[in-house]
């Protein structure tokens, strides 16, 4: 019967032996022959190479004792032992160890050698190294578990771009099951958002570089669109190395939502959802760029609700929030789409209006929409607001900060003029305010550096020219500008936070000087000018009290306060109270510049002043002007009826003195007696005056 060469044994036994010996010797498999007890009788060269043991090392020993190690599977070992004991053959895959401890997987095919085979009975074992196969199997298992447990979707498609496999994450993200997609083109995921040119480029990159990565929008099975981060790799797979595409993508929806939320928090106001200051700045910048490019004007409006704080306190926080939301909605509705309305503070809103000029109805419309009635439960409320407007580029404002500041300033001006109105930013007013601010800080610096001084101008009795006292007049000894008259800096101080500080300094410096005179035995009065606002301020009387306590040796009657007729005194009742309080301390009060105000007589009647100072404008032409003479005469008659002593100021000549003494004016003050002088000159001047009482100076 014909046999093939591989299975047929040669007829000649000698050549058979040789042949088998050759196979055993040269095969790279390990060949082991043992006796019936499993002790090694022979090993081939392949065994030596595979295990690292030489034939000499292993003869007479059991393979199991030599080759097995800690990670060898005990069940397999057990199985082999049973088979060997039963004299049966077996086939196993087992993890063995080389002589120097390296692990390697082998396949063992063990056959018993029976007695009747004409040789010593035992076992013939052939070991094949299968480490490579095991490793790739292991790697496959690993890959499969990555594939299955990956958080990212994985999709494999073949060279015709038909989907051949997907992982569970793919199903989770897209909603498509394996059955839905296997064999399909991945375009079933397409959202249509990416056009042809996109995919052309995609394929070009993928084919030329073997890789593409980017963000795209796809569509889930339920129709929802979602953003994904996709990477696609071109790989060669399968026995014939065919082109496949492995696509891995993750769903960016949550990430995007989070980013969107972060963006919202950073740029929008929580309450009204309007842009906040930060986003406003960006919008403003882009509106400025737009205005610069198109040459069309734009406007920035700064709006502040009237009396909102009280309303908020009155109605409670929740109702206040509701009102703010109503205002926000109304503002949005009154503006165009590309305009911006932002909330920049409690009840402050800023609007950026594109392509509008000054003469536009929109500003009034904004105020009108706010003053529409609002219902709050049963109540019907009426809000109003003031608004400042700056128009760009007319105002020459070029950066967003300045525009905002100017709109804010204009709003402030509008507020000062009452509720429910708007004002345009006025550059001249701004320049004035800036100058005032600078001046004030300069004045404050001067006060700290003790640059202010008092000069003293004597007052004398008309009857005998005896000196009764001095008026303190302030000067600013400026380090670079020299001596500055009060007319050049007091207007800035008026109505500012410096007004009281400077007034207190004058009082302190004045009373110190007065203390010196009295210590020297001169019973002189000191007249101090007090600004009306300072006088009626709540701190005035307490400060004066404190000061007088510090100078207990001075009789307060020697201190005269000169007050100007002023709107600050319009609350006559209050002014009266303050003046009376000062008088109770013993201090005397003079009404300064009498006759210049609109209501001198009303003041004279209402305020309990002790002394009247006729304004110098009535004195100047007194010797020649009969009308002035008539006025001064009637003031003097009036005051004598009220029993108030009168001081005439601006007495420059002997002629003045003559007329005033003729008319019976009690006291005179002016260049005819002396110009204001430093405190250090007072005593010298006094003794000179007392020896030669009149030294007329022409001013
Ligand atoms: P006032 O209270 O009417 O002071 C009199 C002003 O007339 C002083 O000007 C004085 O130098 C000036 N004067 C005195 N005699 C003559 C004269 O014969 N002819 C002319 N043409 N002028 C004369 P001054 O010192 O420049 O002060 C101007 C104003 O500034 C004062 O007017 C007063 O209202 C205010 N002032 C001065 N010192 C103080 C102060 O310490 N506190 C306050 N609140 N105001 C002050
Ligand atoms: Ca005065
Ligand atoms: Ca005066």
C-alpha cells in the first residue's frame, strides 16, 4: 500500500535509527526521553537551548523539578503527574522556567514508550516553545478589554469604509448598536454640519499622513447633534494587511456645557443674565472699533435707578430683584439687537448703542420705558432713572474706560439735577471737575505740609482809632507758586471734604494767636471767617467747644465768627440754632459782607447775629457816590435800631474815615489802617500805631 514519505518508515532499520537520531538532534523543539519513573535519560540540543540546562545537568532528574516555577499552573502539573503515573501520554501548554529563571510557555506532547517497542520503556516528550503565541494571545486579550471598557467610542472600518466593529462606548455615545452599524458607512453619524470640503480635506490628510484628529459635530441615533473629539488612524490589518480605519472619539457635550457655564459665570450677571462689566468691556471695545471703522457715532449710556436702595429696603430683596429683572427686560426690548445692555452694579446698567448720535429719541425712550408702571403684588410702582450719555467719537474719547467714566460722570450730573432725566457728557465740565480734583488734592497736601498761614488785619474804633482786634485772613504759602490769596483756592474748597478740615485749621491757628496776645496782656478780639457750610455742619459746635476748653484763659467773647450770607444758611431755623449755641459758649457772631446778598434783611431779622460788617463794595466810592452814602447811612440807621455794632470794611483813605465817623459807624477796617500782616508783626505794628495812630496807605 503506498505511503507518503513522512509517515512511512524506511525498510532499512539502520537508516531508520540514523534518521530518527538526526531528527531528534536537529529539531529546534526540545526532546526529552525519560525512564518509566520520569527520570531523564536523554535530551537533545534543542532542549538545552530552550532551557539553558546541559544534558549533564539534567540526566537522572525529573523534568518537573527542573523546569517548573512559582507561576506554573498547579492543575496542569497535577494532570501531567496523573497521566505519567498511569503510563499515559498527554498534551499540555505549560509555563516553564529556564535555568536562569526566564519564563516561557511550552507546548508538551508526551508519549509513553512501551516495552514492545524494542527499547527501554519510558516517555518521549517533545516541547515546543509557544511564548510568542502566548504573548500575542495575551495582547489580544488586553486589546479586547481596552476595546470593551474604553470610555471613548472605537469604530473600526475596512478599506471600503464599512464599519466592521464597534465597542460598547460607541453604542453608549451614539445610541447605535452593533447590529445597526456593522457593514454601514460611518456617514450615518454625520450631522451635515461639516461640508464636502471638510471631508475632502479629512480624507486627503488621512491618506497622506495616516492620521486625522479634530473636533466634529455628529448626530446620535435619536437625532441629537453632539460635538466629538475624533482621531482616526489608517492601519493595516488582517492576514493580507488590508487598509482599515480605527476611529476613536469622545463626546464633548458635557465638557462644552461646562465650558459654556464657566463662560456664562465669567461674563454674565447672575440675576438678570445680562452681560457683566467684563463682557461689557469686550463689547464696548468692539463697538469702538466698529465706530472707528465706519465713522458712525455710537453712544454709551450709564443708567442708575432713582431711589432704588430705599425701595429695596422697603419691599425686600426678592421684590427688588424682580424689579431689576423687569428693568433688564425693558432695556433689552427698547434696544436694537446689536446694541448691548449690561448690568454693572446693584441698580446700574450700561448700554452701548451703535450708530446713534446725540439728537436721537432713544435716550428719552430708555427713560420712558423704565417709568412705565410696575406691579408688585397688589402695589403699582413707578420707577425712574437718571442717565449719563457720552457720544463717541464726538467726545474724542478713545478708550472704553474713559467712555465709561465719562458716561458715569454725566449720570452723576443728571442725578444732581433731579430724578428721571439724562445728560450728555460735557467736556468743559469734566475739565473743570478735573482741575477741581487736582486743586483739592494739592490743597490737602498743602495743609499736611503746613503751607497755610494766617495774616491779621486790624479793626479800629472810628471814634478814637483805638485798636479793638484783628481779622484773620488765610493765605497759602505755596512752595513754587508763592503766596496765594484765598480767592484763588477757597472756591475749590467750598463744598468739598476739605472745607471743614481747612476751617478747623483756621480756628486752631487763630485761637493760638489770640492766646499769645492775651498772654501778652493785649485784650484784643480775633475775627475768624467761617464758611457757612462749616458753621452748620454737625461737628462745628463740638469742635469749637473743645477748642475753647483747651484755652480756658481766653474769654470767648474775644472770639468773633464772621459768617457770609449764603444758601447754606437758608435753613434759617437750623442756622439760628447753631449761632445761638455758639453764643451760649460766649462767642460773638458777625454777619459778613452785609448788603451783597439777596436777603440781607431777612438774615438780619432771623439770625441772632451780634455784629454787622458792611461789604466793601458800598464803602469804595462812599466819599463821592451819594447813592452808596445813602445805602450805608440806612444800614447804619437800621443796625442802630437793632442795636448791632457795625464794621466798615475796605476803608482805604482818610476821606473814607471822615465819612464813616460822620455817619456814626462804630468800627473800621482797611488799608487806611493797615494791610493784613503776619502774626509776628502784630505787636510791633500795635506800638507804632499807638504812637502815631494814622498812617494812611493808598492801596
Ligand atoms: P472778607 O472776609 O470780606 O475779607 C476782607 C477782604 O478784604 C480780605 O481779602 C482783605 O485782605 C481785603 N481788604 C481789607 N482791607 C481792604 C481795603 O482797604 N481795600 C480792599 N480792596 N480790600 C481790602 P482777602 O484776604 O483776599 O480775603 C478774601 C475773602 O476770603 C475774605 O473776604 C473771606 O471771605 C475769605 N477768607 C479769607 N480768609 C478766610 C478764612 O480763614 N476762612 C474763610 N472761610 N474765608 C476766608
Ligand atoms: Ca471777613
Ligand atoms: Ca467782607
